[in-house]
C-alpha cells in the first residue's frame, strides 16, 4: 500500500523531467541554428520512449520492460541535453551518456517481452555495446578535443570542454572512434541475426508481438550505416531522420502490442457467450484460439479412468516440457484435474488474459457438467413418469380383464339362475317369492350394467381389441348429447391410444356434467409425427383446468409422453380442448427392472 503511491510519484517526476529535458534541448539547439525537422524528431524519440515506458511500467510493474523503455528515453534526453551545457564535467558526461543510450536500447530489444535477457547470445551482444560505450568511449575521450561544431550555445571555443582530455590527439581519437563504429556495426548485425532467428522460430502470437522489436533491430542497421558514412565524411540527413522516425514508432508499437493483449482480455466476454452455448470440442478449441490469438492452441481432457490426458477423440496427449516454447494452463475443480490448455509460452507475459480465458473455460466445463447432470435427471424423470403411466395402464387392463372374466361373468350367471328359478316357479308360487326373484334379477342386471360402465371407464376392452376409432365412437354413442366423431382407423401404440382415449373420455364427461351443451365434435388426426385431438362443444364455456383434477391428470398423462394439452373456454363461447401426442415414443423401462 505504501510502495504503489511512491512508484506513481517517481513515474510522474520522470515524465516531468523528460518534458523539461526535451524543452531544454529545443531551446539550446535553437540558439545554435534554426530548428529543423531532425531536431524535432530527435526530441520526440526521447519523449516517445519515456511516455510509453512509464505507461507500460504503470500497467505492468512486475515486468521490467516498461522500466527499460523509460531508461532508454531518459538516457537519450539527458545525454543530448547535457552536451548543450558549457560546463566541462556536464558536457563530458553528456557525450558519454549519448553513446550509452545505444547499449540500453539493445538491452531493451533483447529483453522483450519479459524484461530479462534469455540467453548467453543476448548477454554477449549487450556486452559488445557496453564495451563500445564505456571503456572505448572513455579511451576516446582521453584523446578527443571537441570541434567548433560540437560547442554548446554561447561558447566560442570548446577545446577545454572535455574534462577527460589528457593529450589531444586527433589521429588517436579517430582510430578509437573507427574501432567503436566497427564494434557498433558488428553488434548491430549480430542483434538483427539473433532477433530475426527468434522471430522465425516463434509461433503466431510471439511473431505478432515481436514485430516492433524486429523493426527496432533493423533500424540499428541504417544507424550503423550513417555512422560509418559519417566516419568517411559523408552525412546523410534524410537517412538520420528516417532512423529517428523508426525510433519514435518502436516504443509506440511495443505499447500497442501490450494494449492489444488487454483488448483481447476484454474480448473474453465474447468467449464466455460462445462457450455458454455448449459448443463441440472443435468449436471450443477454435473459440479459445481466437480469444488468445494462438492458432497452435490445443485442449487436453483428463481421463481419470486412464490416468492421462486425451484429445477430443480420446487419443492420448503428452503435455509439452519446459523450454519447448509452449506452456500449460491447468483447469481444476476442487483440486481434481479436468482439462489443460496448451498454448504459446509468450502468452504468459499477460497472466490476466490467460486467467480470464481459463476462468471462462472453467465456467464452460462446469456448465457442461451441470447441464449433463440436469439432462440425465430430466431423462430419468421422464422415464420414471412414463413407467408410472405404463404401470397404471397395465393395471387398468388387468382390472378390466378381471372384472370382465370374473365379476361380470358371475353376475351374468346369477342373472340367468334367477330367471331360471323364476320360470320354474311359474304362476303357482308364493307371490312374495316371485316379486323377490324379479327384483333380484333386475338388481343383478343393474349391477351388471354399472360394472360394465366401470370397466369401460377403467380401460375399455374395445380399445385394446378394435383400436382408438371404434373405442371413441362407442364412447360417443353412450354420451347423453349429440356427438359427431371424425376419426380414422389407424392403430397406434397402446400408450398413445390410451392417452388419446382418456382425453376424449374426460372431455366428454365434462361436457355432459358442466357445459350445458347440446352437441359436441371430436376430431382425431394422425399427422407425420404426432396425433392431433380436438374436442369442441357449444356450451357455456368458462372451463378452468385448475378447478378440478381431471384435466390436470390428463396434462400429467400427456406430459409423460411429451404431449401437450391446451384449453380455450371463453365464458359463453363454448370450450375447445386441443391435445398433441407424439406418435414416436421412447421405449419405457419395464417396471420389473426397477
């Protein structure tokens, strides 16, 4: 909590100092000669490095790259501004820092993107530039005497401005300077080779991020060329201006690469939406690759039964080893492995992006798991409900058979026995006995009729033997109002026929009891994949399915078959009941298997 405000103050002071140094350069050089494009570009180089470096340093304080960029810009501004001060010690240090800038710039290029040197070759190249900028520069200063063109403003003679001059010797200074320029050019060539090879060997995301660094390395070459030409007396101002422009663009391009990474992190919202649609494994990989900008990305799934990672096809996958240019982000739930994202190692430079994408995928995996569990539970509920309905229908048919073969037959036999006894008694018997036998026979017939109606209500035999059409027509014939029936003779599964029959039966029962209707129409149509049932009457309407259990029971029965029922019953406008029953039914699990 204490370090952060302090660091912010330091960065603010660096920005203020850079601004003041740049303005000092402009004022000092304006006193020497009219300001030209080269001078303005020279100041903008320092400002560009400091501004972009401070911003990157603020956004990623753990990454030294922003600090290195700031250091490069400050060395550029401080060195060149100090050479405009007519004080020997200040002027000499300014000359030294001006060359030291090149070593800091090379260090910045080679340390991209993590802010640290990664190999011995990197350290060797930085060492070459440091050797040129420190000991060779010190040796050169011992013999160099500033010319009139190097004098600060207001100084007529600057022969004594070099505080380190021991023995002024133009020839010795020229030899050392030539060695410096050769060393600088050699280091520049090695820099281009190392960064070029690194760029060629990198993957897509790494190449995109390294473009400004590669451009910076290439910009060293015209800088070296201009120095070598200046050694032989040739000064190409347009070439120098081109180098300045390139140096201005480099920190801006590096910063934009980091900003693009943050914009990619903002695009994780789109990834969450896409992953929320439960994509296929191939689409999942593509979505992650797009979010991270890494076409080489792979997704490995943990197979606990096999104890290894596999791809979407179940083929075993080996995770990359350290130093292979790829990294692994593991996805776990409650300490248990679920999957792994294999991606370019350079993406670890933006841990926030990786964390965001991993969180999005973790949500997708968890959502997929929960969806699968809910779907499995829903399927089990549907199967259970279908088994219950099937068990109820099977019990209805058993009771109907028992009544038909048992109680009904006994009542028929009893009725015949009573009629036989009454006939045998004739007219000579006791009148009271004759009346008792007649009443008993009538009661038996009435009981037989009620029992038959009961059996029909449980599960009519005609439905099983003749099908839905005859069963509905028989039901219409027994209804007390005029019922017209429009139905085919097609047969369906017992579950579909039973559900359709009881929809018609319950609807006609309600018409008879409550609707005060004079007629009704029953239409049953067998369509491609479902059975359509409609029952209309001209009654008083106002039917409320919530007021009784009959229609709610029908809705539950139809739901077990994935069917639906709708009721339209405006007051005074009659009632229309519509039902849809899929005709392709899943095979229910037998009750005996439970």
